[in-house]
């Protein structure tokens, strides 16, 4: 018998516990529940920090899977804002022959207004056209050199909303009209642009869904390995009467932290991309006289990204945990 | 408190570990289960804690028929049974006090109460001074006493122990058995599987003898 054991000799029976017959089963306790969640939350983060290399690798993969769709979305959002700033293109611009005088122009406008498929006609005189051109094109200095106004009068014909035909009859008639020099009808390229944007948006959504699935699997697999590594501990807890929920909880927090941290990393990566592009973009915008603006990720979107990635992490962990913890108990 | 009625257990391999076992251990009684290795001692204890389901027969523990306990009910059943293992099954990366407190944490007790009761349980097995040590720094006997403190910290009405003294020398074994005896004296029902016959004899308690899965003797000492 060594001395340590001697020292730790058992207490006399006087100190034994109260009779087992008066055992009270602990009831559900809100404070205990909060404490346990807080400690699971802390411990899970601590476990990630305890294996920095493995955690960093997983987080990098996850954050890239989040960054890619976010970049797509940012690009699309900017393109949409840009195309939205183009005037509604259910309008036909008819550039009149330059030799027409004001009465002839008015007569032409009146004739068009009477047509049933025309909602309204706006007359832009050459003077108005010149003012607009000066203010919007950035060629004000060059125009000042001109001694005369080279612009013709323009009739902007708003069409009544009709079926989405590619080119309404009016466009053809105007093209044949002797008073009209040139007809510009924007709807066609605009429809094409919209179709392109919609296609790219759908493609981006598909890519985002695939990457989200990949993120789910990465988190699920990481948590599965974590569960396998702690199989003995889980077994002991189950022997002591831990419910599936209790055993699952720390792993759910692990998934949650993977999600949140990957979301933060993705936002940092987006920030870096924005920073890298900011100088050339600013030059591009300046060259267009700031007729459009480029925006980054708003704080609302940042919050949404964090919430979504946290939810993704939680879900991935939940799938793995419910699949791999349930085994090992008799039915 | 623990009742077996014609209980048989056949493993999927075809091995019949227990055949038509019938016995009852009353409230606050202490009994040993003994027999050669492979006689079915461990299986019998596993059935009580629902680590295994019986193939045939009825078991009831704490007045509950185990047949009516479904998968979701198993954790609650186990929280009412203290379990001690030969290899003590402590979590090696947690301190002694955290190991002892684990059943209370699992049962959802608040932290201040958990710490207080875990210390009280450690004090009872004489290891309060080692509360912050890691299990591997303790001797085998001390580790087993931590395991006993953990089994009793939530004051379960039933305690089962599978070869709790299997790795210990005779003197330590006697100490451990003395602990079980103390808990029985305050009303806990105790069932201990052991093949240490001299020790069992000295304890002077009821003994259930298994042989090839059959209950061949139920010996009650005259004094009891």
C-alpha cells in the first residue's frame, strides 16, 4: 500500500449520502440549459482553435465556396442596376430629315399621335437635342467649336403596351416615311440584354446551389471525422444517459462556427476583390462622366451572408451528427 | 427493484449468453453475480441498462418494464442507474471533478449545484484533494473510485458494477467493495458482477451464480 492511497483513505460511513429513496429527478432548468449552450458554444470554438491547420484548411475551402457565388451575384446586381438606368425602351426614336421646318415637324407629330398604337409623342427640337448632348456626352468643349447645330429634330414615340412582338408595324412604316431619316428602336437589344442577364443569373444560381451543397458536404464530413475521433467520449456519455440532443449539441456548434467563420472569411475575400478592382473601376466610371455607379456588398447583404453560412454550417453538422451518433444504441 | 422473468439473450452470432433467467433483487438489496468468464455476467448487467435488448422474457428496473422503454426513453432510464465498469471509462481529457460532474451536466443541473454535488461525491470516496487532476495521473484504485463517485453523484436508486475490482489488488478490492456496502446501507440497490469468490464470500451478501448462461444457484447468507 503506497502512502498516497493511505492518505486518501475512505471516510467513515457517517458521511454517506441521504437515502436513495428520496431521489429527486432534476427537472428541466432554463439556467442550466443556457449554461450548457454557452459552454458548448465556447468549447466548440476552442476545439477548432486546438487544430489550427486542419481548421484553416476547411475554412478556406468553405469560404471560397461562398465567395464565388457572392462575386457572381455582385456582378449581376451591378449589371442590373446599369441596365435599369437605360430609359424604358418601349419607345421608338425617329430622327427627321434636317431640312424639315417647325410646322412640318408638328404636323408629323400630330399625325403620329392620332394612331391607335401610339401612347404619346415627344418632340425634341435640334436645340433641345444639342443641350442634352452637351450635358450628357462629355463633348461640351468640342461642341462649342461648332458654328451650327448638326442635330436633327427627333420624335420620341411611346408605343402602347402590346404583345411582345419583336418589331411593331409602326417601326416599319416610319422607316418608309419620307420625312424620317433614321429609326432607332431599342427594344430588341434590350430584350437580348435582359435575356443574357437572366441566363447568367440562372447559371449563377445553379453554381451557388452546387457550391452550397459542396459546403454542406465539407462541413458534414468534417463533423463526421470529429464524431469518429470522439467516439469513446460519446459512448461514455450515452452510458451515463445523455440524450441524442445532448451528444449532438457540441457538434452543431462546431458546424455553426465553421459557417460563421467561413462567412467572415468570404466577406473579407470579397472586400479584397473590391479593393483590387476599385482603382480601375473608378477610372472606367470617370470616363463615362459618372453616368453609372458601381456598388459593393451592403451591410444588409453581409448580415444575410453570415446568417446563411451559419445556417449552412448548422445544417451540415446536424445531418452528419444525426446520421453518425444514432448508431450504437439498441432500438 | 430489478426483476428478471425467464430472460434469454441470444446474440446474432447464435451464441446464447443467457437462458431463462429468473430472479428479483429487492429495493435496497445488495447482490453479487458470479460465474466463470463467459457465463453471462456482463450480458446480464447490459440488459439492465438497456445496452442490449433481451431476446425473450421480461425485465423491469425501478418498477418500469424495459419492454416499454423505446429508443428515446433509454437515456432517461440510464440516468436512473449508476454504472461502474472494470475499465472505469473515465474521459481522459477532463479533470476528475469534471468526470464526476458529467452525469449531473447530462441531467441538466445548473453549474453551481453541479460543482457542489460533484465535490460531495468525491469527498465520499476520499479523493477531494485530487479534484483537478487528470484521470491518468491517478492510480488504478483511485481511478475506480472516481468511477464510483461518478456513478453515485446523481444518487441513482440502482447501482450496477461490472467487475469493478478486476484490475485491483486484494486490499484495494476490499476498499471498493466496502464503498458499495456503504451505499447499500443508505438504500441504494446494488448489483455487482465479479468472479473474485474469496472477496464475495467475505462480503456476506446474496450471490447469484451463473453457468453457461443459466442461473444455477441463488445463495443467501443466513445472517441476511
